[in-house]
C-alpha cells in the first residue's frame, strides 16, 4: 500500500481514486519477483554449502569487486546507479520517481541477471568458484536493495534483512545476534 501511494498522484497533491488493482500491481511487479530472487539465492546458497560441506557461505565484498563476469559488473553498476538515483530523488522529495526506477531494477535483476546466470548460480556452468562469485554478487545486490527499499516497504525488507544478515561473520560472533558490531 505504501509503495502504491508513493507512486500515486497524491504525492503530487493531485486527487486519487484508490484502486485495489494498483496495490496488486505493486505486489506483482516488485514484491513477488524480489521475493523469488531472494528465495533463489537462499536455495542456491544452501546447495553450494551442501556441495562444499566444510565451507559456509560468507559474504565477501572483495569477491564482488574482483569479479570480471560482465553480468556481475553490470548488475553491480545498476545497483549503485539505483542507490544514487533514489538518494537524489528522496533528497529532492520526488518520491513518485522512485517507484518506476525500483520496478525497472527488479525487472533487470529477475528477468535478466538471475535468468542469464541461473545455471552459473546453480553450479552447472563454470563450476563451484563461479557459482560462489555469482552468489556473492546476488547477495550484495539483495542486501543493498533491501536497505534501499526499507523506508518504502519496512516489513518485507525486514524479513529479507533478518535472513541476509545471519550470513555476516559478525552475526555469529556476537552473543546478541549482531548488535553494534554488525557491519550491515
């Protein structure tokens, strides 16, 4: 509902006739694809850990920055571009421009990045090292988008964040589940 209203004429001080189909459109265009990408990441991360029985998945920004895979570089750049755009638009109080950008990004993430890298992320193409690199990039993107979307969709992003932060080394080291030492 919040994302629907942010994208509505109300933000521009115009009248609005509420339509349930608009809310369903937000669910269909943003929440479901993003949740599917999150689930895909979790399933393939668990698969990667089961194949590499002695190794746990640990997020590594160094591996994300070191990747030379063109789709990894592209989605990382698109994520950083989205972050910059959202910060600029929020600072200028142009909330109505944020939602279309988020929809475009989620479409790029799910329809292009995940689809083009599906076999690689599953470890079927390029081996386990390539699978890990792809999972590192997908983790990084999901975490960035989760933090970025938190003001607009606090409940679903909190769900994503709580699951993603458990992978951080500082989460397991801290007795209170992360506390102030959690870098995320």
